[in-house]
């Protein structure tokens, strides 16, 4: 089955410290692992930096099958995360397609699934 790669991020608030962001990122990652592979992106070090790069908090890479049921499960997880954290918007990028999840209705969830599938089909071309 074809794969769908997406990049998911959520708003960082001024009051957030690394501990809060780490906890939220890991919590969301654990939920998303129930439906796909999840990894934390790494920022490349600057040219003058000798470090190996840093994990990017509040952002996840997610790999799922191009399957409406899996995609719907991802969106439902993101919607649940958003409801628990009402001051954070969630952004999803699939290739060039960018989707923002705020408080979607059931109809909006269906539209988001269709948008994911359309983005996946465009990427396969």
C-alpha cells in the first residue's frame, strides 16, 4: 500500500518552556504511533556550530498508509489533542498541501481526509 508522509506541528506559546513542549510533543507522538510511524525532526546545525543538530519540538514527522481509515484516525487524534489544548492550532503539511486544524466538525474531518488523500495522489505523480 502506498505511504503518506506528513509533517505535523502545533503552536508554541510564549509561556512554553522546553519541558512543556517536550511533554506535549511526546504525548502527541505516542498517540500517533497507534496509527503510523512517528519521528522527531532534527534541525541541521548551523555552519559555525559543531553540534549534531537539535530535536525540533512541537513538530513531528508521521508516516501512514494511504488509507482513509488511518488518515481519519490521525485527524481524530489531532482533533482530540487540539481539544485538550484549546490555545494551540495544529498545522499539517503533506507535500505542498498545508492544512490547519482548529476545531473541526464531523463534516470538516471528512473534508480533511479527502484533502490528505488528494495530496497523497498528487505526490505519487
